[in-house]
């Protein structure tokens, strides 16, 4: 199974800056099944160095590892793919750099962006949000639960993940709106016990995915 094919089975996606391998392994042991390195403070060498830790943790648990917004560093980081935003390089341009077998993910914030991404053959999965305002996306207004419900109602066969302010206090509302996959940042990466935090969130997602 290729990395692109494995995305469909992923449910709990951890996005974070450079972190120790023991934290990442704890989160993975708790149920995280997709990792992304997103660290805007690092230069190229720092990203490549941090990626070694993510790659080792991902390999230990057999999960994909994605790099944020740097298709040009995917090979140097031994990443399985890249995630781009609406204001970043286009999925087609990212695909041209990372190749046909790598993962390309795309952030979406509104219905028209979701429709374009869902129809784009270069995109393997979509992020839907932010569901709630979050300091990891300063200045980005919340798309809200209505956008999650829209994605659930209009998605084709492409997997999508709800993102933004999701934690044990908010995840149930997102699931009720139709989310079957979520992206988490602080609720796991900054938790006193990342494994327990991941396990608690993963348990809320143990509902049938269906076509979503």
C-alpha cells in the first residue's frame, strides 16, 4: 500500500513543531496515525534535522509523515509528502516537485475551496477548518461546525480532516457534525500525557467512516 493509499485509513492527525521523539512515540502509541512537522521558526537545516525525529517515530509505528509547506524539502526530510495551504504553492506545483507517489494535502476554509480540492486529482486529502479559532492560525476566522457539516454532506471519496481548536471539550461537536477524522495540535503536543490525550481523542472517533 502506498503512502497516498494509507491516508484513507488515518483518523487522528498530529501536527506540531519540532518535538522529542519520546513525545511523538507516546502520541503514536495512543492512536495518532498521521504526523506532520510544522515549524515556522526553523531554517532549512533545522527542518531537516527535526524531520529525522519525526521519520524515526513514524517508521516505528508504520504511519505516514508529512512536511508542512515545503515540497522542496520532502526528499531531504525523507517525508511521505507535503501539506499546502490556500496561500502556498498550488497542489499541482507541489505534486510536480514531490512526485506521483507522495502525499499532497490541502487546507480549505470555505465551501468553494473544498469543492475545488475535492475535485483536484493532485490532492490526496483535505483539511476542513478552522472549526474554532486557534492561536496556531492567528487571524484566521473560524469556519465553524457548519463547514464541517457541509464537508460531510458534499464530500466525494477523498478523505478529509476537521481541524482547528479540537480537544476533548470540542471534538464531540465536530463528530456530531460529521467529522470522522481530525487534526490536533496543542491538545496532544502540549498535554502532560500525550499518550493518554491521544487515546482519549481517538476513542471519540471510533465511529464508522463510511464514504467520508
